[in-house]
C-alpha cells in the first residue's frame, strides 16, 4: 500500500520472502503457522484471538539475524506441537531467544518487565529479536504495562485480527 504497488498477492508474497522469513506472515495479516525457517505458512483458525490486545516492544537495540544464527547452538529442538495458536503463544519457545539475549541482554530486560505484568497472557521474543510481543487479557492491562515501560523503548499497541 505504501508504494502503491498494483500487484497480485502472490507477487507481493514473493517479494516479501526476499526481505525476511517473517515478512510474508506480516503481509498476510492472518493467523498462520510457520514451518521451515518460518517462511512456509499454513493458515490456522484464530477463533478466540480476534481483538486480543498486543504490545510490541523493542529495547532500542538491533541484533543481526546472521549473528544470532551464528550464536545459536544449532540443536534442532523439533517442531512445535500442533495445538491452538493461543496455546503455542503461551507454551511455545523461540530457539533463537538465548543467543539473541546473549548478544543483546536488553531483550531479557524487556521480557522480565512484561512477564511481571497483571493481565499478561504471554510474552516472548519475536523471530531473531530484538522485538518482543506480549498478549494481554484487556486493553487496560496492555496500556498499564506500556505506560510503565522505559520511555526509550520503542512500543506499538495494537490488537490481533
């Protein structure tokens, strides 16, 4: 939309894939399960997630995806269980979180600040970092959490579709 591209969705998804494994998921803007590097997407039923308050937070540091992968131990922890998207958010893991936190300890600070909040459903690092996400039970809980975060941390308050 920003560039005014008049291209079919498939062409846009192909372009998006060259920008990063997670970009097609953002372009599709729907609940999907990613496999492979996260770039092979399968739509999932997101019933019950619509309107869930979502807070994105970045501590103001960048981490190189290539450096995160170099720091990763390379141990394949296997696929996530096929459960609901909400259960995946709550119980799931991000195998890149530890190497990313080793490179940018500020990520741990963000997660710690989010995890102690009232009304939190789940808080995790997104992708290879440094942005983290938090799902909340209510707008009030999300707003209270966001208002208490350090002002130099970037944040975006939104809702799941």
